[in-house]
C-alpha cells in the first residue's frame, strides 16, 4: 500500500513539476486497500483486469516500479513498451491484462478472460475491476448475464469512489447501491468497506472460493474514495474540501499503521525501514525511466495485430 502511495505521489510530481510525463494520469491514491486485500486473497496466476486508474493494481500484481515509471515516461523499457502510457499498463508475465481506456470495456473482456480460464481448465479466477461510472454501461448487464449463465470464474469488483469523473453516483442512477445490480441475475453480491484491507481480503476470499468451486461469479461493491481528482487536470469543483478531509480520516494506510502499532506487529524501526526501502525503490524508478531509451521508430506498427492459428480445423 505504501509503495502504491509513494509511487503515485512521485509520478504526480514528475508530471506537474518536471513535465516528464504527458497525456492522461489517474492516481490511485486513497484506494490502496483494495489492491492489498485482493492480492492476499488471490494467487499469482489469477488474472487482474481494470480500467485506466491502473497504476496501483499493476504494482500490487508485481509489475516493477521501474517498468511502471518507464511506461509513464513513454520509454521502451515500460511494461507496454512505452506505447500505452498511464491508461494502458499491461504485463502478461504478471497476469495483469490492462489498463483499458474505454469506460466499462474491461467488464466484457474480464468475462472473456474468465471463459478462457474455464475453457482451459486452469483453476484460475479473474478479478475484474471497474468504477461506479462503468457500472452504468450496458456491457455490464450483458457480461453479468453470460457470466451467471455459464458460471464463469470471475469476481466483479466495483471500486466505488463516489464519482464518475465529476458526477456523483446519486446523479446517475436510481440504484445507488451498486451491488444490488447483481440481483437481476441472481448473482451473489455484497457491499464492503473499501478502506479496510482486512474486510476486502475476507470478502474477496469468499468470492474466489466460490468461483474456484465452479459456482460462478460474485459482485463486490467496495466503498472507497480517491483523494485526488478524477485525473491530474481535474479542478474538483464538484466536491468540498471538507468532504475530502472527512474521508482522509479513514486513510487506509493510517488505519493499517494503527493496527500494526496496537498489535505490536512491527517496531517503529521496522516501519521506518520499510518506508526508507520504498522511497529508494521509487527514486530508482525515476532514474531508470530517465535513463531508458525512447521506442525506436520501427516499433510504431508493431503489436497492433497478432497472427493466431485456429485451435481447430475449419472447412
């Protein structure tokens, strides 16, 4: 969680002050508990797929800070060879399948990944992340229907941070409890404290167990909050400073630190050592990105199409 927080703060600094990062930038600050709780409840080969607020989940999945920062810089050593940028992180080696810029597109793709996992009998379960804004897209309903019909091994996770860009949940639908959307498909669902990694771990573990046993998907609405704007250029006029401060009192990292200290899980020296290690990792990622080469011009048309053979004969 601390790695995600410090990476995002450093990346924002490099964007705003140094001008090293261009294009869109959507920070994960405030939502770190979700990445942590989902990682401890899953195994490495369980695919993750998400929208464009993807840095935190990529780091949690094991994509290196070096590779992530280089991608933000648009360098060839980035996790998408510098071609994806902030919104399109990707790492097949880490079972991280994006980073998708089209709102809600990852919901259908996530269901498709789950179909492939079931078809190939891998035993893996897909964690498909999307925001409250994406829950209003039609593809959600089509995906939910087929996922339940075919009992696909997928956990649909709505990271409800209260705002779709600058539009509150209350202004977009009569159904403000997003987990209730699963009722139409008789899909198990729950609302969870998205600022508590423990609560997330427990709820995701139950959903993963259900999926691995062949009982199909679950929808989890994780109530969270982003401390930064929708994107780096967002003036945030749709919410008050008092609202943001109220949610900062629930800061997931501070809550975890309180738990660690109260239960004496680590000494202050150990906590300081962790912070120092993370600071070094983040600083090194900037150095790595700065020193990495730009993609060669010959790369511009590569990775657009992939030639694949049919897995069966076609007359």
